C-alpha cells in the first residue's frame, strides 16, 4: 500500500510540474505549457498563432456560453484575419483527469479546426489570474497578447459594444475592414 502511495505521489508531482507559470511581469501573459484537444503541444505565449493573438480565457465550465458570445460578437469563425484561441483553465489538482476532461471537451466540439484552437491549462488558477492582474474567476477574459507576453488589451466579462471596440482596437489586430492597426508597443 505504501508503494502505491509513493507511485501515485510521484505521478502527481510529475504531472504538476508540466504546467508552469512564469509571472515575472504582472502585466505579461504568463508562460504555460499545454496542448490542444488533438494533442499538439504548445508553450504560450511564445507559440501564439499570431502577433498578437486573441486569447479567450474561461475559469468555469458554465463560462463556455460566454466564450461563444465573444466568438459570435467578433465573427471569429468567419474572420480568418484574427488569430485566436480558447483557453479553459482547470485547477491543477485535476491534471490526472486530463484525458477524461479533454475527451469530454473534444466530444462537445465536432470540428477538428475548433479542437485545434482549444488549449486547456491545468494550473493554479489564482496564480494565473494574478499574473494577468485579475482577481475574479466568475467571468471570462478576452486578452490580446503578443508572443513575448506583452498584453495589448484585456477585458473581463461579456462582449459589450465597448468591450468589442477595446479588443478590436488593440494594436495589431485586424479591424473589421481588414486594415492592420499596427503592433502594440
């Protein structure tokens, strides 16, 4: 019995070590090691698909509807000019359940292209939020960030007209008319 406990403990420690947060700058996107629902590994923000990238962050399962509202409000499924990903965050203690949890998410997302945009982060969510300068977990985040971690814009909550304008106005994102607004500095 003691041997089983030791093996489980070592397994938990290895799993927990695979997700790290590098919060040197409280206004920088934290470094996270993750993979999409297909299994492609990534280290964010360095591996963001664009410069900058829109990251839609959820902290609770019920927030998927709010993420979907952002996707619809910004026409992200139709507008390929905006690089974006979804980042559900799950408490680190559930890391060993990753295959099951990611499988459930995969089952709910039929399109492979959409599965390749979902990167679940198993982490200390409070530390992750702190690195972004956010204290609450009861709302979603829309974050525009660069691969070097620089945050161009961050909005908490639903996509109101002001929130949409703030995200679309983030330097470096393409505007609805297709004009590049430059890079955030």
